[in-house]
C-alpha cells in the first residue's frame, strides 16, 4: 500500500461504466487495476497485470463464468484472484493476483485503499433512493488531492467568489463521527443581500466523498461528488445528481443537474490550478475548515500530514 494516499473507500467507476461479463482498465492510487463483472453481475477489482508474462487483464481480457481470462495465454483467475486454469498445462502453477475489496452501491463501484492484509473495518452509507430520479453523472480528471475537494463542503466563504452566491456559515456545531463530518450551512446574515443563497446540509463520508442535500420548493436535491486519487498529481472527480419531487421529477433533474454541473465546473478551475497548503492561514471565521482538517487527518491519513504539493508554475 502506498501510504501517501488516504485510507478508506473511493469510487473507481460509475456502475454504468462496467457492463455485465466485461472487464475494463482502471487506474487509482498510483496502481494499474482491472475491474470486471462475473456472470452473476458482481463487480470485482484486481491488480491489472497477469503474473505469467505481464499482460494487462483489463485490455482484451474476457469473463468466463466467475473467472477472468487473460488475453495473452488464456490463464484464468477467480474472484479471489487465484489462478484456476491454465488451458495448456497439466499442472497449473500456484499463482494469483491481488484482489481489492469493493462495494457497489448508489451508482458507483467503491474500492478500499489500505494495506493488503487490512480488511475494511467500516462501510460507506447506502442511500435510500426510493422515490428519487436516476442519477445524472459527470466526470473530470484534474490535478490535486481528494482532501481539497471535500474541504469545499465546509468552506463557506468561497461561495461568494466562485459561485457568485451568498457567503455561507454553519448554523450550529458540526456533527463529527469517525467516518462522517456533517454540518448545516445557511447564507450569512451579514452577506450581500442581493446575492442568491440556499440553506443546505453538507456531508463528508470517508476520505473521498462530499454530498450536499437541500430542499427547494416542491423538491429535494442530492448532489454527490467522489474524489479518487489517480496518482501523486491527479484525481478523478465523479459527480452524481438526483432529485425527489412530487411531479415532473425527470425534467427537473435535468435542470438541476445542469445548474450543479456548472457550479462544479467553476470549482474545477480553482482545483486544477491550486496547491495544497498543509498549514493554511485561516481566519477566525474559517474555523470550520480547521475542524474538518483535524477530523480528516485523524481518521484517514497515516504518518505526517500531506506535504505541500509542488508549485504548478510552468
């Protein structure tokens, strides 16, 4: 395990991106991986390279029953990563590939990043989607770290300058459990009255997902953003938007999705060009950022805090 990355659950693909009985290349945590579905529709994630002669199992590999077949020489690996067949050999070697713990829920395939001998010791929440529209999705690849993406969920001041809306402030103390940081935000009373602003609940689950929930006139909206490290420099963002409404939910979801995507795109311009400050200069009004950072560091980072990322100049 590379300890430069946080420990916990990260989204490595949308569920819709992995068809039944198919395999696909995946990159995350500085590793080349392969995601595949068996004949029963279950998702799996393994190291990408065949232990035989190094072929990438996700490029040309095929699913045969509950095994993944290498495109180079036909070696097959079961869901536990064990080599279960070498079609031309009388005795198959004791070979295998690393299997990564996965969960598939709420439209994404989650992978656990941690030491190979450490099994997941907590779970991401499964959201009740009954009465909600199907998720509309968007994806970006940019430079940065997952922590900075999640931090946006508690940064009330950025709303004015990035989103052209009211500065937001916590309406009470944040609720922090071991794997969830939750806070209610509302437009600051002393903020510019002419700027729009809506109360919302910001929830950060684990080291790689931030979710905003708010109630509008006749509907509720849920906007999830998953941030997953590709390598030391880049992350993938996967956004999902859905609404619950008494009528005309699907057309409304498209309208809401377009608006939320535009807001996220405003953020990506900042994220893709900023650096991470491990010890930022925070004002008294930004104490929520400091609280979030202490919570994140205590639960998901090993060793020292992440070093400041290099300058993007040039």
